[in-house]
């Protein structure tokens, strides 16, 4: 049977001490001190699991008691709760691992706080005692405490997190107790760590001796955690003033009209709004920590450079394709002869000879609810790369990528295009520079190609030689512009008519 845990109550108020002792005595061994000097003596002799220390204790006050407690190796790790008649500033509570309870005390609240501390201590004991893999729940032990325990015990390995906010997962790497890297989704480094410290729910498991491939964190664990908790507290304080992650923003000025001399974080947010209208995507894609990004968004809203878009009251948006059309597409893909390696996650290639067309396409894609954008700013800048993924009802996920608009990049395009089920040519005015890339899609990948052209553009020439069969697999659609509505029409044509043709004979 496990030994009973103990609590030291240091408070000059006899009535309050008796009430607390009666409430806690059935579960815990309770020691009592009427002043700070006696509390310090009992702390060293009895080594309690938790101390409740009244701010009004005579002889030795709370700040001095805390300093002495933390300077003694025997007592430095004992958690402490301050009992106070009034709220204390954050600076005054620094180092109080379990915070403050305001008098007059609510016995049920005290018991709940004490029970929570004891559950955390039990979880921490299991973590410390297990030299190998260990797992548990963040309901029992906070992220900050967990990382401090691994740091103090100089552990090396990977702390894997799951079932976080929105079902998110993450990894934090340590080496000899030092934090090396933190990753969650597309976010890593301090930005990821600061976000993860705020997780109050989820599961964790520690895999020993697994090392990070890169080091993105520097500084001591204590300094990183203190800054993470400061930023989390500030985000909670400002929560009502900040746009929600699901909100949408719109830039109100063209790029050339953006004022000069903006803070680097603010300037980056202005640039990113072109491709990431959803606030959550903006926060994820910006390099700065979440708090700095949110403050920059607030500044831009106040300055009138962006605005929050209020959704129009209208009927529920129709799905990109119907269920019948989705099942028809799945059937075509299964019958197409595509390699099983790519069947679960096929690709669509976007070929734009005009950088402006690629930018407009990327922007319109980012506005689709079904589309999860990649680094669109980088793709628009470099002319190639992963645009993002299209999720069709959780049944089929398609990766969209842009081919570099130059035949000289053919070897790169060959590797990038493995698993392509269709291609989309945006604009026909500059296709002479991408002839071999188009041939790659139609001949090497045997992918159907959808040609999107404006009314003033000429039709894309169809081969009449030996490769006529390949070019005959093309579909064509005319659009007036590359607006959101036009792109939805393009995608419906792509998914219902072009994608999933006969791919047999294609090698990996």
C-alpha cells in the first residue's frame, strides 16, 4: 500500500487551520505551523509533499520563505501554494509552482487544488522512476512540469504528444536534458514550443534515445518555459481582443501601397494575407511566435490595412463535387492501373508559364474550405513546389504541386511528378517554353491534361504525329479570369472529366 502523502499548512489563523486540517486530514497527513520559522523547520524535518503558506505568516514572510526553500537541496522541489487575502502580481508569484489561493478560502477549491497537485506528483514520480519509455496524460501533469522533470534528470529522447487541441500531435526532442527541437504540424522551434506549453489536454509518451535531426532551440529550459508561460498568459488575457483562428481577413491595400518601415513581423503578415486569409493559417505560416503574430494582426486591423471578413448569410455551400461524382472518381482511379504506392494520395500538377497566373491560382486555392495550403508564398516566388492538399470528404486526399515553368527543370519535374493523375495548364500564351514539361505529363506520366484559357488566348495546339493519342486526352475549359468561382469550375471539370484516365505503363 502506498504511503500517505503529507501537507504542511503554515497560517497564523487558528480557525482556518482547523477547518483545512479537518477537510484534508482524512486523505493526507497534515502538519501545522503558526509562523514562517516553524514552517521552515518542519519543511526540513518532515519533508512534506506540499506546503500551503499564508502570506501573513510572522517571523519569515512568503518571499523569504520561498527563497530559503528553493536554496535547500532537500526542499527545493517541494511545491508551494500561497494563501493570500488579495491577488498578487505575476512578478510576486514567480517560482510558486502551484500559484495562489485567495482568502476567504473555499474548502472545496482548496481540496481540488491539493488533489490536483498530488496527482501531478504521482505522475512525475512515475516519469522519474522509469528510465525507458514512459507515457501518461497531460491531465495529470502539466507540460512545463514534464519538461522540467526530463531536464533535471538529463534525459535524452523524444517526447511525443497526441490528442492535443483539434487532435493535433507534436514532438519535443531532448539531449542530456537540453531542449533541442519542437515540432507540431508545419511549426517548429520556439514557436512550436511556446504553443505546446499551453496544452492542458492530451497524451504523452517518451521514447528514449531518439535524437532530433536538427537543433532549433537554444537557451535553458527554465528561460524557454518562463517565456512560453508569459506568452500563454498574455494570449489568454487578450483573447477577447484578438481574432479567432477560424476568422478570415482581407487586405485592404495593394502591395505597393503598404507603408514602409513596418515591423518585420507586421510586414510578413501583410504579405501572407494574400495567400492565407484564415487567421489560423496566418498564425501557422508566420515565423514569429503566436503572440507576436496576433499582436501584429491587431495592429493591422487598428490601422485599417486589413479587415475581418464577415461571412454572408446564405445557403450552405455546395460541395466541390457530389458524392456520386466522388465515387465515380475513386472508381476511375482504381481502374486506371496507377501504382498502389500513389493510389492513396495521388497528385495533380499545375503548369503556369506566367508567374501572375500561378499567384492567382494559389490565392484562389487557398480560399477553398477543402484545401489545406502549403507554403504558397514560396511557391509563387520560386515558381514550383507543393501548393497544398485537397481533402474530398475525408475519402480522398490529392496533393497539388506546381511544375517549374522552364523545360530546363525537366529532371526535377520528373521526380516531382511521380504519382500524377492529371495536369492543369493555366493560360496558353506562354506554353512554348514548357513544351517538354507538357510532354512529360502526357507521355511519361500518361496523365490527362486540363487546359484553362481565357477567351483571347489561342487554343493549345494538338499534336498530329505519333503522340497524337496523348494530346487527344486533353480537356479544355475557357474562363474569363482566375477568380474563386472560376477555379471551382476548373476543379470540378478536372475531377469529373480529366483525372483518372488510363495510367497503365507508367513506371515509378
